[in-house]
C-alpha cells in the first residue's frame, strides 16, 4: 500500500504531472515564506540601512510606515506643501485615516529610491514573491534606457512602475512626459514621491496611477506611447485564469502577458524594452512568446545581466525592440559579460521561435552541427520527478541512521559524475508529512538517474538502489531507444553534451525542458560498447568525440571553456 500523502503533495502531483508522460513545470515556491530579505543590492546609500533599522522596530503596518517616510522625504526636500499630492495613494492604501508612526529624519537624495528600498526590505518574502515586488536596480534601469529620449511629444510609459526606478533613471527634462502604472498604491505613492523630489524645481502633478495595466481602462495615459520600458512581475498569475492576449498568446505567465499588452499599446515605430527571466529565452513552453516578439518588430539589443535580485535565484535579461513589420531577418546586439556581439538569426531560427542569446564561434558551430546532424531521439518520453521538499529540514533530516527505518537521502552536493557520493543526511521516509514528495515508485525505480538541480551543466548519477533524494537533486528515468540508463548517464556527463547544454542554455538551474531538448543519436553498437567499457571521464570523452567526429582543436577549446583546461582529466 502506498504511504499516505499530504494534501499539498497531492496538489503538487496534479499540478506537476509527474507521471511518465507528464510535464514538469514548477518547483516549490516561496509564497508562504514569512522571512524578510533586505534589498541590499538595490541602492548604494549609507543612510539606508540605518533608516531600515529604525523603522523595522516600529509597531505599525508597513503601508503606514512607508506613507510616513514619503511625507518625511518631501519635507526634508523642502516640498512639504506638496504632501497633498500623495492623498489619493494614501486613500487607496488605507493609510489616510490611520495615525502615522514617527520615522525620524528622512533624507532622500534626488534619484535615490530610499523609500523603495525600505518597502522591499519590510515586506515578507512570500508577499514579495506573490506580487513580484523586486524593483529594478539603478544600473539595470540605466542600461535598459539606452536610446530612450522621452519628451512631451514622445512619452515614456512604465506599466509596472513599482517605486519608479525606471522613470527616475530616464534622461528626461520634462516630468510630464513620464507615466507610471502599478496595482500597488504604496508603490505608486513612492514613485510619485521620488518624481516630486527629482523634479523639485518644476511645478507638476506626477502622472502615476493605481490600476491594472492588463485589465483596467487607463484614462489619462497616452494611447500609443513612443516608449514602453518596464520590469514586469515574473511567474504565473495565481489570481486569475489564463488570459488570451492581443497577440493571440495564451498564457498565465505574468511577464508574457504584460509584454503582449505593451506591444499592442505601443506606437508603430515605438521602442519597447522589458526586463525578463532568462527562462523565457529557452523553455519550450514560452516558444509562442518568442514567436510573438519576432513577429512584432525588429530586435535592437539583448542584454544578459550578472548578479541577481535580493532573495531571487533567477538569471534575467533585457530585450529592446522597435515595433513594426520585421523584414524577415533579425539582427541585433547581444551584450554579455564578455562584451558586445553581433547576432544574425536565420530564417529557420525565426520560424522556429528561437532567439539566440549566446555568442558562438567556429568551434561552437562545429559542436552544434555535429550533434544536431545526428539527432535521432531525446529525453521527452522519459519519466521525471522532483526530490523531496520536507518543509522543515531540521525536523526531518538526520546526521546518522540513528532512528528505526532511517535511510540515506541525497542532496545535490552528493551527486557526482556517474554515481552518488557517500550520503551526508538520513531520513525516515514519511511522504504524508512533507510539503512535497514525488510518488515513491520514482525513488524506488530499478534504475534511475539523479541530477543536480543547481548547476551550469548536467551532473548526473546512476542509481539502482532505490535511493531517496531532496529537491536539490531530481530524478530522471530515461527512455531513449537503444541506450541503457548507464549509457544515457555517461552521455549526459560527457564533456561534449555538457558543452552543448551551455551553448543552448545559460540557466543555473538544470530544467526538465532544457534536458529534454538535448539531441541523442541513433543507437550505435561501437559507441555503446565504448561507453560501457570506459573507466574514466577521459575515456568517455574520447569515445563521444570520436563518434561525433569532433576535431582535436575543438575538443581542446571545449575543455578550456568548460573546465578551464585544455585536456580532459583522467
């Protein structure tokens, strides 16, 4: 009899579709987290942390604290007479009728979003995750605004303005050319405050409204702005059913919905720039969005960013494009840590909805050509499962098998090339107690592969012991015609497959959708025998290179790029 499971696990099974034909779409999320994460990377201001320490100790609702900070910032800037302009936001946030706390002196330099830093740092992580409250750092906002020159005749709209980071970074002498929209009245209040301080010598009313860009009428905003630049919320919209967008894009992914709606509103010939999670460039489920982008205009630039938002483990990029009928090809600048590269997409890539986000050289093209020319199968028919999410590791994980029924449980760090390392933790398997747990038959499969979730490229172990694993190590039961599980494991761990993976995907998470796209060849007796007899990684690599006809110079290039040396280790 199968052990009982929790309601949460049952819901996750239904949502994740973890049967053999299922599609792994989501992992455990942070929406229930009550902890606070300081937005330390958001601004560089010495007084910010001191103010946060003062207000974090106050016994008052967060909106009331932020309202008091905004009023204090206006007063410190000599703009106390403009406090009435915040009244509509205070009313929408429900802080107009409550007693505001004393937050002390608030010195808010022009262009520095001090209230936004405090707001992000005071919100609970779960609430920030649900609402997408991760505001754009100034350096990122500045790079997104390259080539954007708003004025009264060419207005700039940010449909997810948050506390105003993008509007603040705009090189615009006239604040009446700047428009912001946000569903959060507290964020809109901060945005209005920041604009009033930045343009303190101009008499104007901030054009920041509290509304939903996707669903509400937006009176007072430009009907077809020349510029739309934003950092939209990321992830699935958990509050409403799927939405059909103007571009016939059917999705519940919030940033995709905002991008489609922005393209519909943008003026012909106008410029759009969005900050997005990198998964949108690679995951198969987002192909329709990529096709929408490629058909809506000409891409100007794609910029990959290093570093991450505080509390978020996701890589991101910005895309800039000009709206209008593309000429059939796409040519754009790719900017990454190594510099700027000119990218030209082929007609086949455009038709397939492929937006290239990695620069390739002659060696890389040799690898791609060699592997894709022999593509005969992939992992799409395999079975997949998530490792255990206990919900309380301190309670359930043991340092030794000290309790009856305790058995090893493997983490990502315990997954080595080809085999599981000695376990560092143990557990008494009780699926019904965990936040999330795959069906037991996946753990107990006669043969399975276990792979690290956090990694630049696949690191895969073979297991025939029925071992358990945590969610930093996931499960794959491979089904590739003509190859055994051990042979699939060897191929995934080979330097050639790893390098191909890094050419195609730059996520630091090993996703099912990415692994499923790796090209496997038709079964070859000589290759299979060589994989079975290989005793070292170098021997495996030699067999794989020989099968694909990879030159010695390209093999050296691959090892140098992937491992920092020019020859495989033995």
